[in-house]
């Protein structure tokens, strides 16, 4: 026990086998031998307590063991090899960073625009935009031919084979595509599926598809199914004027008729549309869209009156059927050359031309025939112009006449010698009487007037395949040709040439070029009238007036009485010409109305009629019907005072 405190002093622990006191930390562990942490800071305090309280202001000194435990261990030095590895990694990471950063700068800054342009170019799709073909209208603006928006559906068979159905119950491949397209196209799915199978890159499935159907097909977004816009040509009047209009091929190029001859100007100029497309080929909304706009072709206005054209075709087809003729033609024109109707029997419908080939469709300008007595107008006009005869000159006319070569020329029927004036010879259509007048002209003069009236040369009508007819020069005439040409044999013309002769007489003796074009309208709507070719004077006004009067006598007192039109003064000439290869007859009637103010010239031609061979019987009534309709359509008032005609007999 301490004397000062009265307590028993604690016994210090006995040292262990290593010489350490019990409770002292094991060297380097900071823990007591028993595993508990050593009381490094409290041990000196406790020792001080046993020895007495430490004076204030002094810290007790730590024991060597405690000092060692509290002393921090010195840092181990970094080995040189470790420092090198770290430096290598740092440099490596820095190089990679610089490399990636440089590549990024190269791709986005240096080559960025070029790469973007390449990517855009790969996404771009180019599609040709067709320029609409110009319209064809009649003289009053009625549309005869126009283009409408249609579509062609085609497929890539290889891509169709990869089609995957979007629904659980759908079919894959060609069968699935067929199942989706067939209802829209109105076809059998099985048949359509058979056309979709194969290895071809382009197969047309259906043409002339309506826009609303095309939109529905495009909305399906089936890879490998193409919807291409095309311009389809339609003819609202059907067969009316089909012989003149012609038609186009599947590419929209004129193949026949006016569509062929006017193709260059009717054709539009194609444009181009470029756009960014998605994976399915559809345009990307907001993507690049550019191109060159297409230009529509010019539209042409014809001189044709569509209602009159219909009337002429209807009357012609009816008479061909009624007479058993093999065919025929009707030409209605103004004296100044404007063709108002050009009808051929059995005209095609351009909407469905069938087996019609390329080239010409109108026999009215391609088929030639001997004009017969209608060409006696040329003989009479030439003799009058040369002063070789007068309308009232008197002749004794037999029913037959013998050439110097011993050949006999006869009239159409037997008759005794007739006392006829030149007008009477013309009105009765006497071949013998015509020779008596025509032989006063030399061969060269006969040829000269036939050529001046347009025989042996094209009229210049804007139709393909026009025939020039046949007019041999006098040095090539054989046998009785020099006499036969005076009454329309040994020479051949087409229907338009024959009508043009009468138009020349009605036009005061001036031959105007027959034409179908009134003018052109640009896509901007500006109309440009067609400038007609300058006419050629063939005979004087006095001669033309005399021939007109003689033509009127033919209708009033002669063979053309069936061509009369109530209320109008009409002049005309009948024609009957024999054909030899093949054998048969061409029957015709060509006339002018009204004679006192000529407005219309109409030619009616029938080939090989069976009920009668005479033009006055089978052709003149059709002339009357069609010409009367034309006068009404044109608003031509009836004639005024009756005619004062020359005597036909003496």
C-alpha cells in the first residue's frame, strides 16, 4: 500500500518467454499478445497514475515500443521498371486519343462534305417526267385527241421473291405480293402470282392503271413493285375522224395520221425529277427534291367540224352498206382550201386501232381512181379560158365517135344525134360531145390544164401517204389516151384532188392548197393562226363563173338532179368511171353550194356499188344530205334570186 495514497500498488506483469511484459504489443503489430489492440496512448498515463499524478504542463514520455508503434513507416521507393510502364501507358493513351481525334476531324471536317455528298448521291433517285402531248381539237375547240394521267405497274421478280408478310396470316414471296395486288388490279391472284415468279428485273404487270389505283398500290410500299406514271392518249369522239387523227404507240410517239405528221410539234419535252429515297424507294419527307420541269407540247386546232365529220361518216357508211359498195370517201371543204370533213368508210377507232399498221389510214388521200366525167370540168374550163368554145355554142352530138386510130368511144347510153349546146354537153355528160370540144386543144394544152388543176401532184394536205395520182406527159400517151383524158380516163386522182378541182372553180378560178390545220396553241395558251399557202390562179374569174353556171345546169336540167338542196342553188357533176384492175366502177358526184355565193364543196366517191353504177343515182343523194347539213352547221343563208341559166339544147 502506498503511503501517500493508501492504495496497494499494482504488480507489473511478468515478462513472457520473449522478455516482453504481458499486455505489451507484439512487435510490428500494435496488438497485445492476447490479440487485443495495445493501449498505446493510455499505458503511460496508467503508469503515471500508479507512480503519482503527472505535474500539469508536462507530457509523459512515451515508451520506446509506443514510439516505434506511432512512428509512420517510410514510403518505399518506386522501382524504375514500374515508372516506365506507367509512362508507356500514358503515351499510348495519348496517341490513341490523338489518332481518334484526328480521324474525327478528318471525317467530319476535312472529308465531311464529300462523304455527305456521296451518301446523298446514293440515296438520290432520278425519274423522267413526261411532257404532256398537245391536244388535237376541231375548229370549234372540241377535243378530238388528248393525253390523260395513267400508270404502268411493273415488278422486279427477284425482289418480289424476298417479300415477307407483315401479318401472321399472310403469305410470303410472289404469292403474298399477288394476294395484295390482285384485288386492286381486278385480276385473279393465282394468275398474277404466276407472272411474278422468275428471275427478271423488269416485268410489266398492267398498263393504263387509273391514278387512284396507282396511289393505293404505292401505299402498300412493297419492295420490288414499281408504279410509273405515263401519259395515255385518248380520243373522246372515238371513230369520228379516226382516219385523219391516227394514233400513237405505247411510248406516246405518233404512228399514223395527224399524230404522225404533227408528232414533232405535238410532242412535249421531257423533264427530270430527282429526290432522296428511303429503303423502300419512297421519297423521304423533307429530303432533297429537285429537277427540271417538263414542257407540254403545242396543241393543234383543225379546220375540221367534228359534227359534220360525224354526219359525213355516218352517211357514207350507210350508203356503202345500202349499195353494196366496197368502200368510199367524202370530202367537204371550203373553196379556200379548208377541209371541213374528210370521211372514209369503215374508219378506225384510234382508242382501239387493232391491227392497223404504221403509215397512212385515209384512202381519201391514198387511194387513186379514174375520175371519169367529174374531170370534164377541167376540159370545159380550159376550152373556155382559151376561147375555143362558149357556153351556148351549138353541137350535133352522136352517141359514139371513132378515133383516127379506129377506136370507138361511146356515151354512157345509146341515143340519136342530139342538138346540144356546150352547156348541154356538160349537163348530159356526153363523152362524144366533150371530145368535140376538147380536141380543139393541143395535147400540150390538155396536159397543161390538168396539171394546173392539180392532177399528178400531191395537194400538200397534212396527212401521211398522200398519193400524187397519175398524169402521164403527152409523149407517153398511147392509143386513145389523148382523147380519153378529156373525159377522165387514162388519168387517176384521189378524192381530195378531185374535190380540189371544183374548189378552184368555186374560188374564182384560184387553186388553194387543201389543209387541215387552222393554227397552233402554245402551252401558255397563245393561239397562232396557220398562214395558208398562197393560191395559184388557174383560170380567170369569168371562166370560173361560166363553169359554175354550167354546173348548175347539170343539177337543174341534167344528170345531177338528185344532188339538189331545197332553198339553195347547187352546181355539180356526176361521174362514172370503169376500172380494169380489178374490174368494176367508181361512181361519184362532186358539187358546189350555194352557186351564187360558194361556201361548200362536197365530193362523194363510191367504189364498186352494186345497186347502180351511176354517180347521179348512188352518190348525188348523199351529196345532198351531207351538204345540206354542212350549210346549216355553217349558218349559210338560203339562196336569193333564182339562176339565169344557159340553154342546153337548140
